[in-house]
């Protein structure tokens, strides 16, 4: 029996990058996966097709998470699809992965950009958990995808970095709040990962060398490196781990 057989997982931002890797891995472990997307329905459909071709089960849910209305839309879409597929609306694993990946340099950040990055990276996970909590089974899992910039100073992306610090704080307090229900809450902190967000600078000789040099392991992170950690805390093997910030930077800047 696979580790997540009979479990249902929602992956926000599951259509590409790290989210895509997580969706594929949790489906491989037996979960029925809801692949959320903001605007790239074709990319989400492709992930679902890949999962189904490998013998897994998945479906898409679309919603723009830059407002609480979008969060409400996502929760309703998830409930509707789960009712159609399973006869109920309960699920087991929530991975808050969707987010805006960068921000302008500190000196150039506008109030509008600051508000937008906080809305997507902090406000959306906060209210998604709040609204989806009645649907999350006791003994469930919440996994927040944070960032290594909460440990490593990188002031050029200040607004983005602050959102991930807020997500870590959210993780800690939520773990305490939901512990009585047996729900674990953890954050995974990736470093430099080879995704399309980083491709423009990472896929150059200078960028590749820079990324390899900062890692103690001497290589660039892959989505599967992050997905494997998420799979661990999502499974019963991670039952005694909660309220933790799991560094997944490959030992960057040690």
C-alpha cells in the first residue's frame, strides 16, 4: 500500500515549478491530488495528464489568489469537485505553495507592489486555511512553502522576504492551534531551485556557477528535492514533526 493511499491533497500553485513537483510526488504516493492554478489552466491540465498516465488520480481547480474572493472561489471549487468525485468535501493535506516569487529592490518597491505580494503570499494562505479548516480532517497536514531567505540575508528582495518570514510565524502559531486535532503544520524552506521562475539567470554559465557555489552540496536544487521533503511531512512518517521550519536549501551559505 502506498504511503498516501486514500488521502486527498490540495496543492496551490500546482501547475508549475515546485508545486508541480509536489503534485507529481504526492500522486505517486497514492494521494488524490487537486492541482490548483491561477491562470495557466493548460499547465494544470498537463500535470493532471502526467499523473493519470502514471496510474494516479488528480483534478484541477482554478482561482486567482490575489483576493479573498479568489480564496472563496477555490474552497468552493474544491468542495464541489470532491463532492462529485468522493461524495464528500473532506480532504487531508493542504500545501500552500502558490506565491509571487520575487519583488523589486527595497529602494524601488511601491506600496502597490508591497500590498500585492503580501496579498498572494500571506493573506491567501491565511484565509485559505481559515476557510478550508472545516474540510480538513483531524490528523491532517498543512505544509507551507516558505524560503531560505528567512535564514539567509538577501535584502534586494525585501518585500518578498518579509512575506516568507510571516509565513514561518503563521506556521508556528497554527501548529500550536491545530495540535489538539492531530493536524501537523510545517514550513519547507527551499533555496535556489531549477524552475522556470529562475531559468533566465540560472541557465547561464555565471548563474549556474553562482548557484552551485552557495550550496554545501555543490549543485542546483531540483523540484523533486523539495517534493520529497513535503512527501515526508505529509505522510504518517512525519506525524511527530510540527511547527518546524525545514531548511531545504542544500546547505546554502553555511
